[in-house]
C-alpha cells in the first residue's frame, strides 16, 4: 500500500509555534469530520471576542503583530538612545533641538579656562558612574581634544584675565582660582548644565549645577554671586534662569554690602567687567535664538530624504 502525500501534510514552523502556544486555535488534520470539536473560546458573539479568535487562529496575524511590535521596540530604542544616551563630543555637535528645548546634559568638568567658563566631558546614560561604570572619562589633553563642550556660565560676569596683550582686571586671578578649586578639587566635579543658547565664540551659554550626593545640586551662578566672585551679566543676550534678573541683583547687592570677593576691592581698583570690555572694545555677545540654531543645524545636514534622516538623528 503506497503512502500518499496528503497522509503526511507539511506544517510550517510558524503554525507549529502557534499551535504550541495557542492549542485551542489549531485543529488536527487527522480528526474525523464526524467527531465534534469542543472549542475553548467563549460563545459570546461580541466583536472583541471574534477578533481575538481570529487573531489566535491566524498565523499571519501573529506574524504581523510580532513584526509591528519589534519595529516599534527598535524605533523606540533609537529615540531613547539619541535623546538620553548619545554622547555629544563638543559644542559644535550640540543639536539645535537641545538648545531650543533648553534640555539638561550631564558631564564631568575637565578644565577651567577663565572666571566664568569651563569645559565638560558629556557623560550620558548610566555607564559613567557606579555601579554600572563601564566607561571612563579621558584625562590627557590628547584624549580630550575635540571631545569637550565649552560652557559659558549664564547670568554672571567674572573679571577678565589677561588676554591678547590686554591687562588683567583686579580680582580676575582670585575668581579664576576659586572656580578651579570649586570644580576641579579634590577631584573633577560632576555637573548638569541646562543648555540655553550658543554665543559668538561657539560656547554654550548654560546654567551649571554642581552635583551633591545628599543635598540638591548647587546652582553655580548663585554661589558665585553670593561669594562675590562675579557680577550680574546685563549685556546683550543675558540669561537669568529660573531666578530672574531681580533675584540675581539682590544676591549681588548682598555680597556688595558684605564686601566679599570683588566687592572688597577699593573703589580705585574696582572696574565692572562690562566697563572693562567697553574700554578694550571687546565685543558683547549677540543674541542667538534657539530657532536660528535649529535652522543652522538643518542647513548643515542638507535636504532630501537623507538630509531629513540626518536632521532627525541630530535633534
């Protein structure tokens, strides 16, 4: 007696998997047509139940649902990565959307260049600190080249140090030494910075908060004004964060009354940083709106489908 092909039907792997997890939806090909089949599905004829029965009984539906779920998971992971875990190497690479939305980034201070500016190494995600410390922050100048973001502290103006043949302002070295000690001693500090705008020198104007383990993070502009290490910045493009100009001026007045920091200088030696810049014709910072930052980023990535993809990734 010869065997016929229909006696051994081929079952696809997807059907086998479906019948394993959803036995009620599969039927045996060898069952007699006269044998009644007992269904485990409810007899309710509602649309929901019928759709559920169709889904469980159809391998195609299971495959489509799996594909949609996998695609959604991948896209969601990409969106999460580019917004929260993608490392920004330098100020030029800061996405325009980050500035427009005034987002926060976290990093470790690597150097302090003057009394109101420093550089950070961006450390996104959980892998730069314990217990998941799998990445390390570079330490040498060679390793850090083009890998740090230049930050201009918003809301304050410190005395100018000597630059390009110009003499240093009184108390400029003291303010610089204080900031270096605050951010680099005894170890490089972890900070979070709210990104506000980009200045004419390519720096990111932002509000830095120095990380503290128990107490809330310390806003650096507030601390500098209280200690008399800087004055309130009131020129073009000024940013005052959540406190506003009035609050910062109150802190400045309190430090002035207490004669701390720069306010301890005799009147003959004190010169406001804004007056110093005017005297030496140092350009003020023009306002660079977040919208213009987004437009500039769009011009860099180009047009077309590929330009749209690159622009989406840079946001």
